[in-house]
C-alpha cells in the first residue's frame, strides 16, 4: 500500500511539473511528451510517467493518440471560444449576485492584495495564475457554491488559454489598468459600472482570440 501511495504521489508531482511547463509556455500545443526524457530526469521507470500523462489527459491538457506519443493538447478555435464564453457567463452571473447581495469586504481586500502582486509580475504564466486568483475572488463573492463549482471545472485549460493571451504585447498592461478600475468601482460601490467593465474586459479577451 505504501508503494502505491508513493507511486501515486510521484505521478501527481510529475503531472504538476508538466502542467507548469504548459502554462509557462515552455511546452507548446502539439509538442510531444517523451516518456524516456521524464524518466531520465526523475531517475524512475516509465510507469509513473504514463500515469502522469493519464492524469493530464483527464484534465484536458494532454492527448494520447493510440500507439503514438502523448502530445500537449491543441485547442481548436471553437473549444477556446466555448471555454472563454462559459467563463464570461459565470463571471457575469457572479457580478449579478454581487449587485444583489452587496460587496464582501474581506473578498475585496484579497482582490487588492492580489492586484499588488500582479503589478510586479511580467511572466505571462505567473501573471495568468495571479489573474485567475483575482477573478476567483469575484466568483467567491457571488456566495454561490453552484457558480463556484462550475467555474472550477474550467480548471487548468482556462489558465493555459489566459497565459497565451498575456504573452501578447500590451495585454498585461491593459489587464492591469482594467483591474485597477474594477477595484475602484467596487470600493465606491458602483456595482453596475463594475459589472459593465468586467463584461467588456472579458468580451475583449474573447474577441481577441477570434481575430
């Protein structure tokens, strides 16, 4: 049993490492994942590597064609559109709940803290993680477990799409300006303006991908 636990832990560790490579852009869509390479890096057999690939396949980050090497999944334009549109709908729904229920001051403080971290981050992958956490606070302030659960199912694929977006010139600067303004609207209790800004912010991301 102990050996099985150790094997499972190692597989998840390797999966987390590969996930970070994908989000950071070190691994690109369509890149092959070579079992031997990771086995040599970790000094282990290929079995935990295959398990890690399987985990990533379930998470939607990797695809494994029959009798071929595993690949970093390449999302179609339609898949990206659907992913972003679902995200936009959930965040818009969350803002409607906030307009009705009011601001959670604790959540607003967390958003301010996260925004401070975002100002000092230029790496697209790391910025994407901070940005995702910022938006997660909006979801949390909806006080809806259903919205939260569905939002979390978007998971790492959403992060990879966002990371790619932030790698484009000027996108991080634009994102920061809009997040600052969103915080100002929330702090001044101008919730309708905050809602409109968030919807435009997310819609711009969607339109940028469709170009």
